[in-house]
C-alpha cells in the first residue's frame, strides 16, 4: 500500500527519463569497426588465456557467415556494425581496484543512479534492510564489485567475468557457451566475439547466497555498443537471487546492446534472476534509444533444479529478448514472469521458451504487456515437450492492456507437444484501459496520471509480487513513470 | 449550498439536460425521481465531471466554487462524491489500497496531512463494522467478484471514509435485497450532517422509506418539472410518471 502511494508521489516528481544524463569520463576506445584485430585487441586488453582468444575468433568467423534475424515483429534502421566502437573503457590503473582508485566522475554517476557502491553506505542503512552486492559495469568494463570478500567467505564467487577468466579459467571454460552456444543466433555470436565484461557468479554446493547479487549496466559513451556476458553457475543444492538493472544517456542516435546471459542450475539448485530494464527508450518522436537484442537462457541441468526469470521491461527503443529455460533435469522447473511496457514509439518482441526434456518437469509463464502511445508489443513464446518427457506440465497466461487507440499488442504462442501425457494450459486476454475505470478512480480523487498508474499497477501486480521486495517498489515507480502522458 | 442554474448537458450531440435548475441547501436531503431516460444519471455524471458529459449552458455552484470549471479529481477534493449505480471493478488493486490512495490524494490536494496506514486501518475497521462488511473482503481487488449488494456497501464505505460534503447517490437501491437496503440506508443516514448536502437519485419510492428526503423533485425531459415534500414521492408511487411524460407526437 505504501508502495502505491510512493508510486503516485514519484509520478509527480520525476521527469520522464531521469537517467538520461551523460558524464564526462576520460575513456579509451578501440578503433571503430569490427574485424579480427578488434577481437584480438579486446582479448589482449583483458589478458585472456589463448583458448579464449581462439573461442572469440571462432565466434567472429561464425558471425560473419550469419544473417541478422528478421522474424521478430519489430522495425528498425539497420545497424552499421562497422560504425560502432566495440570497446570503451574509463581510463584507470590496472590491477586490483578499490573505490579510491575509481574515477570520481564514475562514482558520481552511480550516486546519481542511486546505486550503492560503498559497502559502509549500505551497512549504514536501516537495520535489517537487505544488503545487495553490486557489480557495476560502465560501458565495456566492470568498474567496481562490492562485498567480494564477504561473499568469498561463504565460498561465493562474484566478480567481473574478465577477472574470472584470469582467476578461474577452468571453471569459466567448463561452462561458457554451454547454454548459449557461440552459433546460437546472430547476436549471441557477435557477443561471443566481442564481449568485454559482465558478471560471473558461482555458488558452491549447498550454499544459500547470503545476499542479493546485482549487476548494474550503464552505457555512457556515444556510438558505442555494449556487449556484456553474464555466467551464473548454481552448484548442487545452492540458491541465489540475482538482479540486473540498466540505464543509458539520452542520445539521438540508436545504440546497440547485445548481451548474453547463461545460467546453469545443477541438482536441487535454485536461481532467481530479475531484470529491471530501463534503457533509454528514445524521444517522443522515436529518435534515439537503445536496441536491446539479448539472449538469456537457463539450463536446468540438474534434477529438481529451478530457475525463475522475472523481467520488468520499460526501456529501449527496440527489445528482442526471450529469457528461456531448458528443463533437462527430472522434476526441474522453469518460471517466466514478465511485464513489458511500451510507450511512445517503442517496440518490444519478447517472451520465453520452455523446453521440456526432463520427466515431470514443469513451467509457468505469466506475461503482462502494457502498450500505450504509438508503441507495439508482441509476446512470442514456445512451450516444447520432448517425446521422452512424460508428466510435463505448463501453465501460460498472457494478458495485454492497451492504453489509447494507436498502440498494438500481439500474442504469438507456439506449443509443440510430442508426448501425450503433457498437460499444457494457455490463457490469454486483451483489454483496453477503460474510461469507466479511469473516471471511477478520478471521481474518488485521483488525477488522471495517478489513476493510470494505479490501474496499471493493478494489472501487473501478479508479476511485481515475484520481484525481490526492495526492487518491487522501484519497479512500481518505473511503471508509473513509463506511462506518463499516455492518456488524454 | 448546491446551486444548479439552467443547466444544459449534452452527451455527444444529444442534449440530455435542458435547463435544469435546483438548489440543495447544506443539511438537506433532496430526492430526484423520474422515469427512465429522464437524465437522472446524467445529472450525477455532470456534477462529478465525467468526460463526455458536456455542459453547454448554465452553471453549477458548490460551496462558492464554479464546479464546472474543475477536473473530476478537484471536484472530489472539494467534497463531491458520486455513488455509482454500477460500481466499477478494479482488478489487481485491493479495496484498501484504492481507498487509501484516494483519501490521501484528496488530502494532498487540500494541503492536509496524509493518513498513515495504522490510523487508516482503524478507520476502516470501524466503518466496515457499521456496514456489516467482512474486513477480509477489503483485501481483495476492489469490486472484483463482489455481489451487487457488496458493491453498494463498498460505495457507502468509501463515502464514509472520504467524508464528502456533497453526496450524490445514483440508484443506490438497485440490486439490493431488503436486508441490504436497510443496512445501506442506515449507513447513508449516519452520514447526514448539517454541513452536508445529499442528492438521492432513484426511480422507486422504496428507498425513500429508509432515507427520508426533505424535498422531492421530479426530473423529466431534462428539467425539474415538479417539486414538493416527501408526500410527492408517495403520489408518484401511486400515479406513476405518466403525467410528466411528453405527449406522444
């Protein structure tokens, strides 16, 4: 209840995209464009082992032979891959980083974004408030990771993936690309060739990660693509909750963000992965904004393993993203909870794939799309049941809410059941934000914008409840802000 | 004092109210009765500012304010409350959340201190008890799956909590059985105060056995065609609205 009130307070206070500032940080860039030398440059910058360079080069070769996918229901200007910077890093000393050595300008950025990077600041907070460890990725590199030592005591590895490649090369090698193969798709191949940073998480057997982990992505430099790679391994019987957040400055150019996230869950492990995506969506006329072309996949390898994806997608000009679960383990379980909000000229083609290979595996999909302005939103999902997977269950619910008369919403569910014992349920609704509801709320004293925020928050409530508490409030505010000016 | 003077209201291009004039002093309860299609609900919507109900002529003054110049939320903050004939379902928003959000929005608009959760819950517990409502029901999304009677009680509960000064009840008796009608009416009567004006819109005299009006007006053809004391309601019940209907062309 307090959160709703806060939502409403915030609507009044905030500008539409409050994260749109740019920062003047001294940076070094790789030369523009993409070729094998750029791949070598990135690998060398990161001091990677030889096998990693080979892996990247092989990915680059595959990428050259592939074509950009066009099946998604989105339209955008073609990306000129030779007109991008593939590496932009704040200038700083090499070696172990402490906060004192980080460019104060960068610290200022995270302060403005409200991301706590000083451990003592987090500790000094309200007693009993949950603590969150943060890995802050600024353009192409990780600038700081908090609570590393405390996590290490529990055996948890949480560090930039570039560091993990140096410190735990065998662990990374064993799992990298094992969930999303290099050749999986065009953007995954590109990412494999040029990714420069991202987070690496390993939770040892039986360990319940003592705090929330989160990675905060910030694109700052102009004409720069961000290609981050996240790898999360939950060993047997472990648990981790992980959150990613992202913002970018307002620019009138389109910027490319092509990330890959891989999750591996072994026997009895559980991973909860939440995203609050708030990339710059472009201006009211549809100029600028981020192209968010992301491949996220979890491999529920172990029996009784469980992975839950929760996403709140409010930003980006174009979103192409399908967080998926391969349910290999017996009785493994996959969940996908999604809120996709589009306004202005935004386009989103998002959904999930639940691939049931294991016996008695189950999955649950709750997707809520809210479209306003001239935006367009598509839910695209696949539920697939392998012939040998008996006792599979799936429940899918797709709800769309339309605000105004110029937006579009589409639901494209694919179901492939090749085992007769599967129980698959699909429900879908499409509704328009009704004038009756709006007037009713206004008659009781809510302004039009407050009324929209309240009604939309009601529509997405099932999904908001899946977010970790501290992020649910944030997401609720974001819902309200993204829809400002959508009515009337 | 509510002063409606020569009010003309159109919905789309269609004129519905055609020169309605009515005064309701604070402390009084006035009933608006009339045949179907006379413009009774339109009056409620026009007073509360529903978009699409356009006042083309005339004026409405409430507590010295030009009501027609205000947004619906501003009117609510000035004390205007419309109890809907068909209360609207709000999926995903618990009734408690809805009412508290509305109450605090009004308080903010008036520059008053907001009500904190514990104090609010105390208020709700008392008010819901008086209306014989199950408190747990208020944790459910507002009006979703509520019976007709529950919805009407929910309207009166909101009225009690928001403490409006101009109370408009649109066909509050419709869909109520006799027990519910009694409970709802008692709820309304408890809200009668010298500083509050109440407009009770109803087709049937039945409700007025429970909520005793000071004055009764007949609305037909978009204007007030007759006014009188409570006895007028009984007369209408006996004779019907025939004599107020326009002659067939």
